[in-house]
C-alpha cells in the first residue's frame, strides 16, 4: 500500500479508468536561417538572456535530454529532475544519484509523468539534442524556439521543423502564441527571437490508473525515493485534474 495524493492505494485494486498524463513541451535554440543547434556537441553562441529564460521555464520541472546533451552541460541542472535517455547505462549515475537513466523513450516519459504528477506540474520539457527532439516531436504540445540571427553557419546538428508548413490545402497544425525580439548585448552574442508555438489540436496521452500508480518496479523505486513529496503534496485542483477519468 502507498499514500498518493492523500489517498490509500492497494496494488491489487482494479482501476480501469484512464487518466490524462502531463503535457510535453520542448525548448530549442537554433541558428537563422540554417536551423543549426550544435557544432561538435557545443552551442555556436552565448546568449545569457536566453539561458535565463530557459532556467525560468524549466525550474522545478522534469527535463528529458540525450547523453550528449548532458555531457555538454557537464552536470545535472539544479532544481530539476534530469532524465537522460541513453541505450547504455551511464557511468555518472554513481556520482549523481538524482539523475534518472532511461533506456528507451517509454521509460523517459514514465519518469517525467510520475515526477510531474507528484510535483503538481502539468508539463515537462524535452531539451535536446537533435535525435531526442525527433523522437519526441509527435508528443509536443508547446515548443519554445529561439531563432538566433547569426547568419549562415555550418554545424552537425539541426532542428529543422517548419512550423508554418502543413499538408497541401491545409493550414499548419501549429499556431504562434507569442513572439518577442531581443537585441544583441554585451551578454548576448547575437540578436534573437523567441517564439512560442502551440499545437492547434493538443495531443493528450492517457494511462490506465493502476499503471500510472507504480505497477512497474523501477517506477515504484522512483516513488520511494520521493517519499517526502508523497507525504507533503498539496491537494490542489490543478494536481487532482491529472486523475480525472475520460467520462467526467
């Protein structure tokens, strides 16, 4: 038996109703017009203002990244659940026990869902690199794109999603929610523009309630590591909405 959101739950109980999972968002900075996001696993620029925006948006949330992206950062992002997607187990797990290793996209989503529900967050973030963006693109409901006006550059990683494109005779599945221009400064190598895109028809993922509540051993262990959160969760409406069944 475990205590979750103030309710007692027995693993043997049959709960058939499905529940909505947290939404997936992504954050990416790319060159304009070439859509380059990296050169030999490094950023081709330094934009302090954009890094501050990234921190503000992701703080307190789960973030999913690939092994190379984690290596380029050099250490776990503080005050965030760092989920690293890699086919092989990571050597750094002993050094950073708070880091979650996911061997496949399904496990990465599972960890992000569980932490988001426990923390009361309605979304988590995909933060790179190229292959990770491509893997999770179909799940994205919100994308923050920083277009860096650095001119033509060469790179070995791209984010070439065209948000204006749609099928012939159809409008784009994305709409621009907001857009803001930033000038070049002493702390920002180039001027840049940040655009928030939202999927016109959001994708909602659902799980069977008993599966979402820890049927898989690895996820149960993850919950146990969050015991302090499990016993001190505010039962606010935003959090409980995750557990609404489809017919409500």
